[in-house]
C-alpha cells in the first residue's frame, strides 16, 4: 500500500469516526436520551470527546428495564448505582425520570429556569426530602402518590409550594426554615394557607417559627377561613412573646377539630408583647370551645413566663380528653424555679 493510499484511507476513516462526533450537541443529547441507560453510559469510552457527554445529559431517564434489572440483584445495588449516577452528573438537569422508587432525598441542588420547568417524574414516590435546595419555584413534581414531604431551608419558600398543590395524598408535611422573616406579606401567607387547604388527606403538620410568623401576618382576628378536618398531629415553634403568633396558634388549633397530639417548641426572641399577650390569653373568648379530641400535649423549652403559663392553663381547662401533658423546662431554670413553675401551672384545683 502506497503512502498516498494510507493517507487517503486514514482521512476516510477519520471522516467516518467524526461523523457523529461533529453533530450538534443537542442532537447527540437527543440520541443518547433514547438509548438504554447502560448503552448511553458506555459511550464514555469511545474517545476523550465522549467521556463527559453522558454525564452532562439534560434529560436523565432511568426506565423500567433499568430499574427492574438492578432491583432484581438487590435493593442496595439499586441505591448505589442511582446515587453514583446522580453524583457524577455535571451541568443542568431539566428532566429526571425514575420508576419503582418510593423515597427520594435531594440536597443541596439548585434548580434553574429553562424553557420548561425542571421535571422530576417519580410515579411511585411516597417520601420526598428537599434540603438546602435553591430555585425550587422552577420545579415540577410529577408524583401523584406522594405522602410525606419535608422541606428544609429552601429559599423562595412561598413560590415553591405551587408544585405540590396537586399532591392530594400528602398526609405528612414538615416545613423548616431557619432564617428570619423579612418583608413577609399577606399575599405570601395566603399562598401558604391555600397550600394547606389543598391537602385533603393531611394528618401531620410541622411548621417552624418562620412559617408561624409568616402566617400570623395575615391573621384574621375573628378566626381562620378554613378547617383542617383530617389533621391529628400538629407541631409548631412559637414565640409567646408575640401577640400575632400566640393569637394565630390558638386560631389554628380551633380550626383542627380532630387534633389529638399537639407539640410546641417555645422560642423567645423579643418579649415585646408580653403584656398584650397576657391580656389576650385572659380574655374568655380566646379559646371559646373545648378541644374534645386532644389527648397528648408536649411543650419544650418552657421558661416559666406568664404568657407560657397562661397558655398551659388554657389548654388544661379546655381539654376534657387530655391523657398526658409533658413540659420540658428550659435548662437554665433552677430546681426551686422548676417546683414553683409547676405549682403555678398545675395548682391543686387542676391536679
């Protein structure tokens, strides 16, 4: 074979090799998305230029065949492979489809605006945990069977709730946000209330002080405009030094006719409204009806303030079915202080 023939053959082979590689990136992505996941992953060994294409796909589909083959080996193998795929992924992910998965935890992930919402399609998903995720307002969850949702420290909180409005089977909701409330408005509180009302099967609700403060901004003095009939377990972080928060908590409790378990974590930040809160809690109509289903009350970090003691007495006098009340005192209270506080909260007439 002459030198010219060799050069011509090399040129032809090079053209043949680069024919797919030179395609536009969106075309290559479209081809790989329609391949089985295993085959798409194998393209990383074709050449250096293909090494990272597979792990930068904007649409990641783990189909039924992929899931069944891995689960057939073992559940641990399935978790390890899926975790590895997600951890290796680079760049933006617009769509994520995953079948036979019931629990999904995402942290920390940034969802970005695109021509369409970031879609997470997990048909069998029952439990979703979002921790330290930003841009959740661009997220679209397709999980009609979702039962448990825990959102922790995800900015743009009131916008992100829209993607869960159709989760009608949601029975447990935990919203935790550690930052202070800034510029909260009535419109934002209405959005949160609208979300709560959209959950007909909700049985367990946990709200941190951020959301209690937010909701209290849109408070209606003569009562809330909704009832949470299925709710049975309510957990709140409350500052009893704030009149709006104290008033909202009582109105929320009154809107839950089947409440059986109440957990409150006391938070003291200001105390500016102590006098107003005491006056309010002394008003006969601040809790005008009995809490007939309430059986268990837990109050943590109680420091013995007048507002806290009045709240405790109010619950005791309006809970005919109460079986147990647990009060965890703030750690800096002395033994004598504990005894005096308990005597004041539980006088002989109530024991």
